[in-house]
């Protein structure tokens, strides 16, 4: 007798698994814990097989019958439904999107090297976020469902040309490079034979390097700081916008900041190596003004991991464009000021104020080419950087107030 939803709901779990039959080989397997799984028995070439159709009620009675009827059509056509499923799963696993997502997963969760006790460090979450964003926005809608081994260089070039036509040439180059890495992963896992992205080197318009726009006139910087003080938005954005001029971190390094990295007692922010561009842990001495901003924010976001969570998704940080969008709201165009420009402001004005250029470079987390000297700097110059960062924050306060600030520092100061 065919099943009904009422009959299914009325069925109770027993000490052992038992079955409710619907007809045509379809039945509902009820486990002792109450879970209910759709199954179908069938015979093909004299052998018995079983198909799984999902869990009730996620898969309704009607949907289960449709799956049963489709399996019967395959049997009448001389096709084993189980084999057909395996073929479909294999084909799905060999699409460009499937290979790309698998590659990104390996970057986020590197496998253990059997010949070494050391595990490769995972790629920074912010970097993976950026790569998956490029792929989802620019690549998957066009070639994501294509079998990776069938994609040709002209197909990929057309994807990249779409990005070029939007005027974001550098992104087109980055997407080409990322796709190339997906193809090379496909080669390594036996799902394609060659990297067609390599054929497109030189096919795209060259990248024209632009320096990040920034204000470097002290009076203009003062105006910017006063505008920032008047900004009203999400607390994460407000705090990030107020902190950037003081500590001048890269946007990605700041956005993904976590509360355990902040040591209020030591007045330090220790950014882990995985999130730093140069892959070295970076210490930021926090001046009094930065600590005040963080203490104000802590009651609002301190219950979570992220310092600057997104309003839409608390387990994700504010987006890469959030700071720039806030600056646009304050009336600063992209040709005048961007988030990265706070680093330029700090570098320019600190040098003009007479601070040691090596000290400034160290605080900017630029790589020191001389490794011995770099080790010395990291070990010996934290106290000097602490004095510089407090003096810098005080200097910004003076600019914000509109006064003339005479820095009490020289290159020879101890």
C-alpha cells in the first residue's frame, strides 16, 4: 500500500531499523534514533543494488518518488543508476569550480607532509577570501561548470577580457595568475593536462602602477582627521577609520585583527606572521589614543573573535572596500585619499619630522634586506618605536586641533 505523509509521521522508531515500503522498490528506512532515510532496491544484470535518495523530511515523499521514477527510466534504458551517479559525481568533481574550491581548501588546510614533521602554514584567511571573491565574481559564472580539461586558452582569455573592459587591469592579471594555479593543481591531481593560463602571458594590457593617493600636507591631514571624528557609521568602521591614521597598518592586516592579539597591559598589538605581507610577526606599540579607541570598541565587539566584525556576518570582518567607502562618504574621492594612503601619510610626515628612516620602515613592516640587521632591529628597537608611535599620535592630535605642532624629536634623540 503506497505511503502517505500522515503514515510516515505516525511511524515510530523501534529497537532495530525497520522499513516502510512505498512500491517500485522505494522504501523509508527508520533507525532507532528516529532518523528516516529514503532507499530504493533494484536489480541490474542479475545483481541487486541499493540507491540512497536522502533524508525525510528534507526529501519529501513526492521528491523520493520522482527519484525512483528517474532510476526506473535509466534501468529501462539499460543504464545502472549507481554507475550513472558515480559518473555524474566524477564529472562534477572535474569542473573548473570544483577543482578551484578544492585547491583553495588545501591552501587553507595544508595536508601533512609524510616525509616531514612540519606542516606547511595555511594561507591567510584574508588572502583566500580575496581569491575566492575574484573567482566567484569573474570566473565561475562563465567557465565554472566547464570540465577543467576542456577549457581552452581563448575561453579563459574572453573571461579576462571582460575584466579588462571594466578598467580593472591589475585584477585581470591577478585572476589570470590565480586561474593558472588552479590549472596546475588540476594537472597535479590528474584532472587536466596543461595550464592554459600560461598561454596568455603577455595577452593582457600591461598594468600601469599608480601610487596610492594620500594627503601629505599637515593642514590637509588635520582636516581629514576632523572629518573622521565626525563620521558616523557602524562601530567597527568608525573604530577602524580612527585607528588607521595612528597605527597605519595595511588594510587587510587591520581588518582581520582579533582581540586575543591585543595586549592592553603591555600596550601592544601583535599581528601574527600569517596575516602579514612579509610573513613575519609584527608588533605595534599602541599609543594612549589607540588604546582608548580599542577600549571603547571592546564592549561592542569583544564577545567575538574579530575586532572589526561585519554588520552582516559577525564571523567575517568589515570588507576591503569599507574604509574607502567611508572616505567617499566624508567627501574624499579615490584620487585624493584611500585607506592605504594612511601609510603614505605616516611615512612622509614621520620622515619630515626627523625620525630615523630605518625606524619608520621597521614600523611600516617593510622587509629588511639584511637579515642580520633585521633581527637586530626587531630585538633592539621596540622601545624606540614605542616612543615614536606615541609622539606620532600626539602630533596627529595637534593637527586635528588645527595648531602648529613642533615635534620634540631629532634623528639623534635617544
